[in-house]
C-alpha cells in the first residue's frame, strides 16, 4: 500500500465514521435471512485457510496491509515489507498500541467458526479469499493479542468486546456471515436477535457465559471434545492431537482416538 493509498484509506475511514452505518434494525433483517443449521462436526484444520498472502504483489502481505490501513498515523518500516511502528486503536478493549508485535489480526468471524458454518464445503480458493479479505473492511481487524486470545473461536454469546464496540461487533458478525453465505446455529441466532434488539433500543448486550476478556488464556467454551485453538494450546487442555486439535480429556485412555491419536501430552 502506497502513501497515497493510505491517505485515501484514511479519508474513507473518516467518511465511514461520519456517514451513518447500516442500522441495527437492518442487521436484524439480515439475521433473519441467514440459514439456521447445526454446526459441521467435520475436522477443522487452520492450514486449510491459507494466509497471510500478498495478493497484489506489492511486498505487503494481508497482515501488513491491515496494519497500514488501520494505523492512525503513517507507520514506519523496519524493512521494505515489515511495519516497525505506528498507532492503532484496539476496538475490543479501547487500548492504543504503537508496537505492531502487540497486535493480532483477528478474523471477526473466526476461521473455525466459518468452517463450522459452511466453509468446510468451500474450495481452497474460497477459503483463502475469506482468510485474506480486505475489501469489506470488517472481516479482519487489528486488536490486542490478549483480546484475540481471549476470544479464540467463540461465538458472540460466549465472548464480546469489553468496549463500546459491542453493537457494531454484532452488526459486523451478521454482515460477514451474510456476505459469505455462512449459517448460524439456533443458539447463536437467538442471542444475536436478542442482542441486536437491545442495540436498537440503545442498550449494550452482554454474553450469556460472561467470560473475562482480561484473561488472555481462558478455557475455551467448546470443551465437549477435541477443539482447535486459533492461538495455541487453550488453558485446561491436556493433549494435542495429531490433526491439530486439543483435548480436554481427564483420562489418557481414548484421548484423541478420533483425531489421529496423541501428538503431545500437555501439562497446563
């Protein structure tokens, strides 16, 4: 991304703030258009979503493109292709960050959630396009690493930002799912409908499980069987399976039996 493109991007971002965005009532309408299905139980592998790529061959991969676009100042570079410093506002926790190593580029609808909601049937190209989408502006977002690790692959009923970004986050969640033809499960839809109604009425929704977003390594909410963590071994996991999932089994017998066996026993 050139300096001129950055200025244009910043100008568009200002317009995005000044011009009214899609109303939460519209998001409720969009929510009703989404297919309601049980989540796919097929094995998810993060490696099936190729990222980060340099789609326009300008030396900047997707992560760097997001860092440049979301920086409040033109960033400095430690090499032609890597960002050294800038100024970012993490919407998940209202923190201003100047060191890019403290930031993760979050898929607002996590890759695992996308997989379970329909991406399991996509082509490799479609999954790559999703994992690196820059056009819409709300599929990827730069946030503090701690909040991204807290979120993991959780749905909104299990995790929400701690900041005033909550209603926009829910709006964006529905928008991403609609644009990519992803489904919602019953519990997810019920929570989104109730929460967006609260947003319409000027209220701030809260999660149903109320996990703390201040803990960077909380136990994942999907612990009925092996799960995939977006950021490494989740707290409470006892083994890493050979297909990349993590098990929370309290006994060694049968652990990861449907996931290729145990690759590594964990102590956390």
